């Protein structure tokens, strides 16, 4: 018996672990492990759990149609997984385990222990690259080190992809008679472990849905992506991040679909489609970094010297940021959108992260954790990479003086205030001319229903720069 262990790769197509397990005539079973306590420690958002379980339910149904049973194990923490998995392998008569490689340090340690535990009962483990187009470690400098800056990594990644190419693994064919599948909602112990499992209707699951979204984006928006991606009131992005984070679609499928749509693989900014491809390469960059620099999974900055920065931990200021009460409309709209929908536009993620770290001078770790506790697309590599980029502690060529002005960012990327008025209901009736600096208009109307700016950006910017310059002394 072969056992396929699904993790953040909840799909049939382009799943190398599943594809290799289904080679040959041996019986195949599948497994998904529920670890509620561990997920809580990792700040996994409830909306992400519901999304993931809706997809596990869909995956179980599809596997059952192929004659492959999906087993569910509840194991509270990763430390308990090796023993529980060894017991299941004995029970099922498993001789080989197949899984796609994890990149986070806790998951890597768990998998290392699993390998050792299963070896004691003659079960061999096979690990595959299922989360990246090119496996971590493939794209290195001439001296064999990981790139510290994105742009040269991007160039080297494109060159390596040209040299290596890539393969899209087909979904397996049926391996026997269809099997029954009991929906997760009917399993009392699953409900007890995770609470309400009703999926959010804004985020339908399924590989077909992920491909549908990808194809609509490629048809309607990819050519203009570079010009429209920064405007949150415009449907100019793919909105595929939840599907990539859960592994409902693979980055290889995205690259292949882009090539098929354009008829070529873009190589420079001058070519349509390159800006979106470059975003996929950013995703690769952060995942490679996380695997090759394990301290990034341990709340440590990429630039060690920045650990000495005098960050604030002010709970009241942090709460105002979390709740969208900063007095800066674009920041507040973004945070309220996140709290309601579990998703945030990428430009807004940069704006609110810059505001927390450079205007409020609050430690990026608080923002990173809060995002993970709310985001449907919470992914340690991307989230950590983005927060450290914004905070000035991460892998970035630009010096620390990048400080976003929240007012001018709003004026530039939400010029008519459409996004702001959608989410900051106190400003729903404000004229566009005042929407980014509403306080004079509100005073004239004798209204006090929207907070004053909690900081003066000009003063806060100078303080942020001084914080970093103090490290040079």
C-alpha cells in the first residue's frame, strides 16, 4: 500500500507526490492531518481553516471517485504526528509514503522525524517539490549562495527555467471502483475540532474554480496588469492567492497557462504578462528564502542588525491599526476590508504595513501575526517576506528610507475614493476632493464620527529614518 499525505497541495492535477504514488498497480490511499492546536499556535485564520476544509471535502470526494480513500487524522500538534502516522501505516499496511516537501521550519522538523519513525518499520518516504516552479536550491549565486536581493534572483530564475523547463503532472486516472465519501460536515469529531465549517460563499473551492479564475484573469486583465494592479477599486488582479496558498492550483499551472495564453514566456518588462510573471517569481523568492534561511521561520529579521531597532509594542496604537481607526482613510479602509473579507489587495498590504512600522513604529512581528490570523491566503513565506520588506528588515535592495505616505498613496491609487467609501462608511457621502484628507470637511459639517489622524506622517517619517540610522553609529 502507498499513502499520499496531502498538506498545502490540495489538488489532483500537477501534484507530483500523488502522480508518483499512482505509478504502478499497488493500492493507493490518501491522508490529511488536522492539527487544531498547532494551527492555533501558527495563528491560522478561521476563514483560512474553513476554506481549506471545504477544499479537503472536495478533494476527498474527487479521490473517492477515483477509487482512492482519503483518511483523516486529528493530531493536535506536529510533535504527535510521527507516532500517529506510524500507527496508521501499520493499520493500513503502508510500505511507502509520498508527500510534497514543506518549507517552514516546524513542518520540516516534523517531516524529518516522520522519516525516521517510519524507517523503523520499513516504510520509505518520498518527498517532492510541489510548491514551487523551480525547487529551492536550484537558483543560487555563482558562489552557491541564496540571492539576498530579488532582481538578480528573478533574472537567474528565468534563466534556470529556460534551461530546465518544467512538467505539468496530469491528474491520476481511476484506480478502481468509486468509493463512498462522507462529507466533513457530517463528521461530528471534525466539527468539534474546528467549529463551524461552513465555507465563505465569496471563496468557492475546487480546482475548476481556480482554473476558471486564472483563465478569466488571463483573458481580461493580464495584458493591462502592470497598469491596473495597484488600484484596489479595479478588478485588475488574479485573486488567486488563496488558491495558491492552499495548493488548489500550482504555480507551474499558472506559468503554463500564461505561456499558452500569450504564445511565449515573457522575459522583460517590455513584454505583456511579465509583470504578473514577476509576481509569481516574488512568491518563489520568498519560498526559497524561507527554506534556505530557517531563522525566517523563527521571528528573526533577515538583516540581523535590525533586531536592535527600538520598535514600539503600544497595544492601543496597535488596536487602532487593527480595527481601522487610524484617521488615515486608505489605511482604515484596507484594514476594515481585511477584517470583513479575509483578503487584502497587495498595494494595500504595502500601505498598511508601512504605516504600522514606519508611522507607528510598531514591530513588524505584530503585523505579521495579525495578518496570519485574518488572511484567507495566509502563507508564512509570502507574509513574512512582505512584512520584512515593508519594515526595512528584509531582503531588499532599497534602503530603509522607503516610507509610504498614506495620504498620497490613497490619492494615487484610489483617486476618487471609491474603495475608501466602500469600507469607511463614515465617509460614504464625502466629496472626492476631501476623501483622502476628510477632517476639515468633517469639522465644517460638525461631525466627529471619524477619528483624527493618530500621528503626523511627516514627523513619524523622520523618526523612522532616525531609528534605522541609529544602527549605523
